[in-house]
C-alpha cells in the first residue's frame, strides 16, 4: 500500500529544491519626463476703433419742427478663448487610455463687428413725418456706402407721428474698412421741417454729420490654459476571428501529425490525441489580434524616459528555526521596505541596484536579523536564521551589523 508524504515534507522538499540554484531576476524601473505643460502668460493685442463726431459737427440738430441726433455706438473688446486639441503623451499608469492636450489661447473680439449708427428723430410738426421722403447717404473717405436692403426697407416704412420720436439703428461697413478711414459723412437729404395748414410741405432741410475714425492698439497680458483629458483607446472587434481570439481556419495537429491518434513510446499502444480530441485538426490563436479578439488603435505614446534604474537579484528561500518569522524586503518600484505576504519558510525575490544592497529583515518574537543572501562571498539562494536560543544565529547568509 502506497503511503502519502505529509504536506509539510513536500513543502520542505520544494523549498530545498528551490534553494539549490540561484534564479536570477532583473527589473528595470523607469521614470518618465513630465511633458504636460503649465499655463503660460502671453501678450494679446487687438485694435479698438474709435469713431467720434468731428469738431464742426453738432450731434443733435434741430431744424424747423424736426430734431435729429446721430451717434455711433461705442466699441468694446471681449475676452475669448480658441481651443485646439492635439494628441499628447500617454500617462504611463493608464495603459488603456489616450491623452489629449487642449490648448486654450486667449484673444479679444471687438463688437459690434460693424460701425453702427443710432439715429433718433423727434417730430414736433402737426403732420406725420414719412422717412420714405428723406434721402439717406453714407460716405466714407469719399466713397458712398451701400446700405443693406433690410435697413432701407425698415427706414422707408418709417412713420413718426406728431409729438413722437423714434430710434433707428443702421449698420455701416465692417471694422476692417474703418482702420484706414479718416472721415465718415452721414447725410439726410430733404427732411420736411415745415408744413402749411393743408399739410403740404413748405420747407425741407438737409442734415449732415461728420465723424472722425481712429484706432487704438491695445496690449494685455492673458493666460494660455492647458488641459489634459484621458479617453479610452479606440477598439474594434477583430474582423479576422470575429472576436473569438481563434484563427477560424483549422490546422493539422502537430502532436499527432493530423492522424487524431498517436502510438505511445512507453507501451506501444495507440491513444486518442488529447490535443485535438481525435479530430486531427486544431485551432490556433489569431495572429491578427494575438488572441484578444479586439484590435486597439492607440494614438498616444509613452513620454521620453527621464531616468532608468535596473534592479538585479534572485529568488531567496528564507527559513527560520522555529518557523513563522515575518520578513521585509525592498520593493523595487517604491524603494522602501514592504512586508512579505507569508511567514517563513518562504521564497521571496531580493533585489539590489548598483552598490545599494539592502538586507532582508527577518523578525521573530521581538528578535530582528538583517541578512544579505550571500554565502562565503557568493550569491546564495537560501538564508537560514536560528531564533531558538533567544539571540539570532545565522547559519546561512551574511549578517548585517546594526
């Protein structure tokens, strides 16, 4: 009758086998450059037009029973932002995300975009004033400006009753046309200002205004803002395997050469092939998606490496007498000591970089031993510490003095 080995004996054998040879380890720790930009101060320039009445012009004019005033609405600048989005370097800890940089550049928008006249007309005559009888002209630096038809239609419909006043807004040329303009001339021709008792016009007058145009260059300091947003990498189902991760084509089984069975070299008997389940055909991993079933289309790449540190080491079997000691090792990712998940006996990785060799810290019942995994100056895959006497005794490994 077969006897089963106790689990403790099996574990001890495994630990012993694992401690016979040094299993080399290597880990490269990379830190990446911070490529995300900080907000920056820039100078923003814009041109602010100024249109004001000429010295010889009276803004409000009264002739007969009609008073007309004309003013140009002032211009103002409003701070705006223009957004530009570009692909940025990815965040190393976010493998499944692309990163996009949103650059918000400040600029100023001047409004209104056209020179705009506000015309106020008061009628004190006993007869309604029909604006359709009044000629309207706008001349800029000797060139007559054609008004939009919508403004002319509204003007021609105008009717101002006796004792009332009305305001009309008329858009002139865009600001680009004002930069070099020196004089704007507004002319109202043939305004009825007097009537007889029968309501017939007895007198007409012309009204005119001169405006001078100039501009002011304004420079202000504003901030360019940067924002970074992460979005999941675009993924599509693999068209070759339709998302299964397996090549749809069947291939000849390499274990049984496509026969579905093989002859055992041990007993000479024929057995059904377990790899292809006797079919002689097998499916292989899709080479298009590497078995994932999806295709990824990343846009962001990792930023340049700022610093690279390589940690070397090997696996170490830590044993203690008695068992159950806790151990601490240096985590190469953080460079600080962390507790191992299990107590002794245990197999743990041990890393060092350059000449920085930090010992394994073994603690048991208030006793502490700091051990480097070396024996007679050579790397050792096993360290052993005896705590049974109340003072740690290292039987294998190098004790590091406090």
